[in-house]
């Protein structure tokens, strides 16, 4: 099959000596770049929302700001996959980091002098959301190129994602509370600059690329055909779309509506920290745990998800809800690593960017819909009704993943032995 593929050489030759399974030179650089970008992305929503509210703007303005940030990401990530194939994922990710760096510097100046013209804020958030849409597809396809142990690398990255997801909002909240919203943007700009430098330092050897000559829409169509050709892939996304709308999407705001009045905002924040701690544990577990059928193992881990919404409905004490959140985080952490590894090792490199873009658009793109439906659904059916539905759908999601033969029986791919790096 190799003679049918077009390969794009990078600027340097791949390393000849055997490299560590995970912590190669390339992976160290990539890990630093990815962690820096994740920290910035985790800080931005909290900083913008809290900064606007502290500046006298209302919840509607903060909501519009988040729409301008997330909307371009959801709408343009498919094109990010095509462009990553055309110009190489690394070039696209570096360009995205530089665009984000510029946006963060301008946001810092905007908050420093006061947000007098909202259209300026909204425009900069569109730039940030678009840059992340251009970055995301390459983030998946680069992992098999920088680590021989792809699952172990994904476990490390998942752990970093959980830690930055915990630390980023906390840091942003503290700085905004001190009246230093602009400094959040400065830190983000430095992080994006660090990411760009680390990505530039990668030595990737031969990078899989699609045949030259295809146009934008043709490449999108090819990506769609590759996506549809894999029953296990589109099967998971269809199941996940239902889960995102009816369970995952509504849960955060509905849970907040129950926990905050009863136990306070601090308890709700700690519960989400427990979720992050569980995700870290799940990521660490998945570094070593390598089942023969990764998606089946991940689906079993997802059986923990209903514990938290069910516990809220049943009035569990806080310590038991904390334990439930740790279990939920561990389960989703294991699933996330198994899923990312399966996509990265089962899909050929020359179409991986585009296939990953369809995967992100189909799964993450449904989350805002579920989140938007949370309020109306709670008014219509009550918070207990929404949480019970979410718990039932989560249980059915894990069951459907296990019951679908192409998903349940997907075998573990052979180890990657061609990753370059010192």
C-alpha cells in the first residue's frame, strides 16, 4: 500500500537510533507545546467571562462572548483538517499559535484600557476560536509521529489536559479577582509563543500526505468517505452525539443549579476539581493498561458516568458525590485515551487530519446544543428529571458501545515503531 501513498518530507531526516517509547526528544517538545496551549485555552473563557462581569457587563454579554469563541471552532474545524493535510499539520499548528499569540496581546491591551467597544472583543475571540479550529486536527495526527507508544503518549497528554483544566481556570479566576484580567492574556500569549517555538523544533522525518491536486471540497469529500468507511468510527460518533445532547451537555449547568443553592459555589468548584483529579487518575492508568480491545475497555470504564447525576438526585452527601466525580473522571479519562489512540492508530496518516476533524465536529459540536437545552428542559421537566435522563442516557451510551460489534471487537493496533525523535 505504501507505493500508493504520497509522502511529504520534512526539513530534517528522522532519527536513526532507537528512541524511548514515549519521552523522546520530539515528544518532550510536543508535550510542552500542547500543555502550554491547553493551559491558555482553559484560562480564556474564565478570564473573558469574569472580566466582563467585573467590568459591569451582564450575563448576556458574557454568553455572546463565549458564542464568538466557540462558534468558529465548531464551524471551521473541518476546514482545519483539510488545510493541515495541504500545508502539513505542524505548519498549521505553528500558524495557529502565532495567530493566538497576536490575539492574546490585543486582548491584553483591550482589557488594560477597558472594553469600550464590544465588537473589538468579539472579533478577537473569533480569531482565537478560528486559530484553535486550525490547530486541533493536527494535534491528533502528530502524536503517532512523536511517540512509538501512542496509547502511553495519549495517557500523558490526557493527564496534562486534566491538570491544565484544573489549574488554568483557577489561575485565571485569581488574577481576575485581583483586577489583573490583562495579565491572564499576557500569560496566554507567552504560552502560545512557547508552543510555537516547541513545534518549530520538532523533527518529524517523513510526514504522510494526500496526493497533490485535490481541491478543498474534494479533500473534504475524501475525508467524509474515509470517515463513513469505518463502522466503528462513525458508530461511536453517532452514539456520542446523542450522549452529548441529552447527558453530557446539560449536566454541568443543571448540576450547578442543584449544588450551588444547597452547598455553595465552593462545593461545586471542588466537585469539578474531583472530576479533574479522577481524569488524571484515568489518564495515568491508561498509560499502562493496554487491552486487546481498547474501545470495549473504554466503554466499560464509561459505566461510571451515571454515578454523579444519580447521586445528586438521590441526595448523596458531598463526600460521596466527590467519590462519584473521581470515578466519573477516571472512566472518562480511560475512554478518552482509548478513543484517541484507536483513531490515531487505525486511520491512515494521509487522511487522519480530516477524519479527526469530522470526529471533533460530530462529537464536541453537539455539546453546545445540549448545554443550551439545559435551561428549557429543567423548566419543563425539573432538574431531577433532566439529571435522571442524563444518567439513563449515559448508561445506554456505554451499553450501546459494548453492544455494537464493530466497536466492541476493534482490535488494538500494532505499536508504532517509526516515530522520529531524539
